[in-house]
C-alpha cells in the first residue's frame, strides 16, 4: 500500500452558502481518447448564481480534458462515505461547492480538498468525493479569468494535487518524489533532483503546492523551456499575474494514478486561457498583486 494515513492533508473549512438562487447538479463529461479503462466525469453540486455555475462548468470541463482517466481505477477498497463501488472501475468524482464568509475582505479566497477516497488495484489512493469553499466577501471582486483560475486551482486540490501526495508515498521532506514529475522537473525545467514543495505560508499552503520564494513575491529562478518562472505556476501557493499550468502539474497527476493529455493539446475552455491562467492554491489568500491560496 502506498499510504497509511487517510486524513486530508490540507484542511478545508466548510460553511453555509450565500443566497441560494437554485440547486444545480450538472454531470459534466467530455470524452477524450485515453489508454485507461476509466474515463473521468466530474459532478459538481452547487447552489449559487449563474456566473459561478459557468465557472464551475469551465473548470470541470478543463480538468476532464487534461485528466483523461485512470491508469488502473479498479476499486478494491473505499472509505465508508465514498460514492465509489468496490469491484468496479472508478469513473465519477462528486464535488460539493459553496460560498461562505471565511475571513472577510482581503484574506483567504478559497479552500478545497477531498473528503472520501478509494484505493485501486494498483494501490493508488484516488479522490472520489470532495468539497470547495469560496469566500463570498472576496469572490465577486475577481475578474472572470481570475474566478475561473481560482476554481480550477481548488478543483485540482479536490482531485488530489497536494492532498493525496502523502497517501501515495510521494513526499520526502520538502520534496515531491514521483517519477513522472521528477522527469519533467529535470527535462522541462532543467533541474537536478526532485521538485520542491512549498514550505511557507502555514497550514493550507505549506506542503500542498509547488514551491515559491518570499510568499510568492519573488522569482524562483526556475524556468521552463518557454522561460516561465515557477512562481507563476497555477498550483503554487500564491496567485500571480501571467500564471500557467505546467507539464509538471500534469506529471504529478500521473504519479497519483491518472492518465493525462498534454497541457498544450487541450483547447482553451471559454474565457479561461489555460496556459496563461492566474494561479491559485488550496488555502488562497489575497493581497495587492499576489493572492495566497
């Protein structure tokens, strides 16, 4: 077994919704070629306004294009409240989303994580159910692209980035030791060793994102083949302008049991420019330019 502990490594606070306009349940599924048995369908349960509905659909469609299925996915064990079925291939993930008053204007923008998991026949721990919470006092001050990016980031944590690393035995100290991500770290970013995990920012940021310098305000000096600095990667702990989703992030999903498309091969979903999106993190905080996630 890859992991022992079953606690979600990134704490998520869950509160009541804002004004309820409607209860929306939309199964979202795009079909993409994949080598695995299981394809991926995200079901987002949300009560709120039309702008957020659209943003949730955009994020779900994006992840369904990037994560094409599972390398195995045949479920042998599930936690008690999981929606998965033992003896069947996992194909559905259920996510509850809500807005809540978290900490007032200028603080945390959102938080997210899984709350139920399952283990497949290849010993990968996979998220089956999760939740996302967004600060209602900050949410509607974001631009459309920022909102889409925030939700895309938080949904990535529900799916397991930063939240299922330990359970899949992929963390050693402050390093991510997955084979796939390490290969990209060395070939695409020109680094030796293994990818660095964030150590600053406190609970909700440290340990669950790619590393930055100076709480996201300083360049790391680590750039990909297109010259983009890791400070601006989507799944780092602070929101910076001109952020991007890297092949490193997709490789890390392969390390936790997914199959993936190439980041540059997926069409831009609606108003979200995938490769120049605004990055966000598990416990996001906001300041003048950068926002901690």
